[in-house]
């Protein structure tokens, strides 16, 4: 997806489409972290530690149950 910046006062703004915001569960109140390596801008939501632990537990469970099948599919 290609985007262009829009003028917002004396600054520039990036408009993120609603389907992407919904997929990432980002709202106007979600704090975001901006990082760069000098070439790429990475924007990611800052999640609380409890949510991160729950996500990791879910991923671990999926990998334990379906890990071998997922590896075969990836080949």
C-alpha cells in the first residue's frame, strides 16, 4: 500500500486506513512508538505487559499443538 503525507498545520500527517487500525486494534487513544533505523519508520502500538503475556501464551499453545504441521506447511 502506497501512502502520501498530508499537510496538517505546520506538520505532515500520515492517514492510516480504518481496516488496518481495526486489524491492529489501534484507536485514537492507543499510544504508539515510532522508531527508525535512518531509512525506515516503524510505528507500533504500545501494549501493556499483561496483554503481551497473554499473546505469548497463546502463541506458545498454538506452536505446541500445531508447530510440526505449520513447519510442514512452510516448506
